[in-house]
C-alpha cells in the first residue's frame, strides 16, 4: 500500500473507520499568507516522566474509600499463613490489604477477572493508585482469592457491620428475592453413575500415565501442563460422583439421577425468562431498603425459593449481629412454616399469602372428583361435628393432625354408603370411601392474612419491588451473569 493512500485502522480484524492523513498546515493558510506553525500530535514515542501517584485520584474517589474501608477491618486471618518474615531470606508477597482492595474495586467496576485487574494496574489511574504504580501478578491475585474464600466471606460480614455503624444500613426493612443464573456447564455434560465411573477410571489412568512420562520425550513445561489438566479433570469427575449421590437422595427416580462432568455442583432448573430448563444456580439476595445496599448473598442448588427465607435471615443475623425488623418477599417465601418462624423471630413478614387453590384443583382432577362433589358441596355441621354429602350421607369426624401453622380434621363416610352410592364414580372413584379434611389456621396465619389484606401492607409490598430487583440488574447488566 502506498504511503499516500488512506489506511484502515484494524481492531480484532474488524474495520472500524477509515483513517485519513491530517491535512497539512498549508491547507489552513489564507492566500498570500504564510502557513501557520502548529504543535503536531506525535503518538509514536515513549515518554519517561515523573508521576505523583497520590494525585492520580481526587479525594472522593471510590478507590480511596475502598482502601480506607478495608483498612478498618480485621485482616489478621490473611496474614497468618504468610511465611516471609523479617530477618529471614525469601520473596516478599503482596500485602493482603492491597489484594483485597483490588478485588473489591474490580467488583465495583464490574471486573471479576483477575487477569483484567492485573492488566489495568499498568495504565488505569485508580488501580495504579491502589498499587502505588507497581504491577500485580494475575496468578497471585487469583490464588489469593481461592485460598482465602472463607476469610473473604467473613470480611464481608465486617464490612456489613461497618456500614451499619456509619448509618448506611439499619436493617429496619430488607427485601429477599432470588434469580436463576445459568451455569458454565452444558446440558450435554450430565452423566449417570455408570458413565461417571467409567470416565473417572479413564481419567485416573491418564494421570498415572502422565506421572510416569519421560521428561526427555516431552518438554518439562508441556508435561506439567498436561499433568495439571489431567488432575483437574479427575478432580471434577470425582466431585461429580459426590454430587450425584446428593442428587440421587433427593430425586423421585434415583436411577435417572445425573451430574455434570464440567460443573458438578450445577443443577437442572427451570429458567424464569423462557420457561425452559438448563444447568443453573439459584442466587438469593437480601437487600437493605434504606440505601439499596446488598447485605446478604447465597448461591443455592434449590430450584425454588420455598426453603430460603429462614436461612437468609439467620445468616444476616449472624453477620450483622442483629435480625432485620421487617422482610419483604414474594409468595415463594410465605409458606406457613415461614410465617410461623418469622413471627417467633420477631420479624415482620410482608408478602402475598400462598394460594393453594391451583394445587387443590390439580389434585381433584387427578383423583377424578367431579366439580359437583368438591369439598364446598359438602355441608358442615358443628354439632354433631360432621359433614353431609350431596347425596345425604354423613361423614363423621375421624381424627386430628396438628402441623406448623394449622390443624387438620379428617371426616370420612361409611364404605358401605359409598359402595351403594350411584355417584361414587364421580365422587371418589379411586377410593373405597369419601373423606373430607377441614383445616383451621393457627393464630400466626390468621394475623398474617389479616395484615396482608390492609392497604398499607399491599402498598409496601409493591413499593419495594424495585429494591428487590436491584441486585438482579447488577449481576446481569454489570457482570453479565444471566
């Protein structure tokens, strides 16, 4: 290409725009006037100049706040395993204060990748200020995060306490909501027990072969890489077998239980957006409504939210030192067990009560009960405590069962009456006799339903929807987790 021809600027093999040469100064000169002398931009050069690192950031920059916040926490657990000490030879490791601050600031910027964080330390003012303009190794940052997972989780509890101390979190009102995040595993990576055992044995043999490989035949570096990859695959397969036992214990058909060979902890879940099924995780967020601050995160393998309210409140109390005054959640968190537990814990639960009519309708259809013989068609008499069916036969009281939040009373007709009834095929075709269960809700449920009928409670539930959805927007739009 000739030097005078326009050249295309390339980025990732894609033409973004055509770059034309800058016009010569003569082009801007008026007729009969000398051309202006200008300072031309020269980007093809290297500069060596002093940098005042402290002035890279303004006083109110978030990186400064994060550094200060981390410094106010107890970081002693991160220093306990450091082997380099004063007076003894050895390479000095990175300060945990720095590594933690880099990770948190990276999360703040939507950058979870340790490699990207390390790259930004070379040119980004905020990262340069944190590191003192020194490079940081991406592997060291990643290894630190992996090795100190539990300590980092405890550190977040300290951060929560600091936020509460500054008045940014008061736990007067929190919301709880969950969202499904697709796992890295594909649906075709799930295998049953026999296949997992076969793959595990093959991986174990591969590890043994590589460990006995002659380093003279294969380069030392390539051999180490192959050994590491083989060990990692074996570890994943062994973990898949462990997870398979958990899946089998909870499965209705244990013989069909499967686990992923690439992401063993993932579970097949229904996606809320398209109604399909995919390997996923259920991520639970507890958010303080005062400043929309996320105060609790938990990743679960449960496909639904029915068992998540009580653990979330217990974790929040353990980490923050106090339970919230009020929690707002949708109907997935308002079972009888949850209502009774929140009442006992002194937490005001706001959310729509569960409606079991759809489940009842499904049950009646499965049993073949005609519409004319549903429980509402049976007349109840308090004295002598019995029901009368549409055909005039009585169903006397049989037994009582007390459950959390409710008491169930069972009434049953005589087998002889049902056998002689012309409507048995429409009333109880799959049973010898017809039974009716009368339910009395406990005082906690009665009070909860009465509260949720008020305009104040309904308005409060609708108003806090935006708070509960905030964490979902963060992880999906900022971090790309969907």
